[in-house]
C-alpha cells in the first residue's frame, strides 16, 4: 500500500512539474515555428577593442549551428529572420593577483544592443537593448599571452557570450 501511495505522489509531482513549463535550459524555444533560417549580420563594434566583432559573430553563428533547429543563411534574402547587434562596451579587469602582483583572474564584461527581426515584415521578435554578459576567467601568462592576455581570453569568452545570448534568444529572455 505504501508503494502505491508513493508512486501516486511521484507521478503527481512529475505531472505538476511537466505542466508548469519546466524544461532544460537551451532546449526550448519561444520563437515562431516558421522561422527556419537565420542570417547573422556581422556585429558592429563600438568598443575600444579592435576586431572583437569578428570573433563574437563567428561564435554566435557556431552556437546557432549546434542547436540544429535553424539553418544559417548566407544573405538576408534567404533568411526568415535576422539577428543583428552592436557591441557597445568591452572591459577587462584583473580581479586576483599572484604573489608577484601579476593578474591571474580577469573579469570580462561585454554589453551589446541585440535585435532579432523577421525579414518578410520587419517585425521585431526579440530585442535586448542593453544585453550584458560578465564572467571571470583565469589566464595563465605565457610567451603567447604576455603582451596581450585579452586575445586568448576573447576566444574563450566569445563562446560563453554566444551560448548565453542564443539561450536568451530562444527562450525569450
């Protein structure tokens, strides 16, 4: 009898959670089902960091490709929607130091204005005018990074930025 009651309770909890919209992060989408192809415009760069827009744009495209729901259009005419944006701020700050006073951990902050628009009627589907991304990254200095530790870190942070951006786009945040 206890097993039947316990089974009923477990099934009830599962049913309630399933009905409340719980899902795995990044596995759901609030985007219209008819959007199958996306053109990712090269991001505009209004930061002081040269060429960061190239790395960030490439990372966003790669992240969308891994989702396998969309095809990436090579131009606006082939796309159902366009993802566009402007990088407005990029800051790197050391947050922890080794005994010699060299930075070991860096906080990277990126701010962007992002839009996702239908191509057929220019309807704005999703907008984040002050999209903020911030995280800390450890960076061991070696011969390759001693002059510009940001370069190697930008490669890493661009993947994380793209993942969170695409999840926010898909889930409507």
